[in-house]
C-alpha cells in the first residue's frame, strides 16, 4: 500500500486531511478500515476524513506529485460546495 495525504477544505474545520491510497494487487481494504486504523494510532485531528483509492501521480524518478493531489482534493471540495448550493 502507498499513501499520500494532503489538506482538503472543510466548512467546519477549515481544512481536513485527505488520503490518496494505492493498494497492492490482492489487498482488500475499505475506507472505514483505514480511518479506524488511523484513529487507533494517531491523534484524531490528524486522521483523514476522506480516502481516495487510485494510482498516485509520480515523477519520472518516482516522487509523488502532491500538487496534483492538492488539485484533486480542491476539485472534490468544489464538488461539495456545488452540491450544497454554495458559491
């Protein structure tokens, strides 16, 4: 499993952690399992509120491109605003 965490806008808290996770083939983990594990092993304010499964964008030398993940998290925050009818 690979993971990267970025900040995502939140109406109540300002920002909350958003984890992007790539599972190895054969792994079967749910969003609830990851959040539960984090809550047991980390401070609650550090635990991700959102888990996104998929491939992590990387550079040619294998570094995770967090700026792309931040853009995706921002787009997801924008989707929530549109659903709630806010501008």
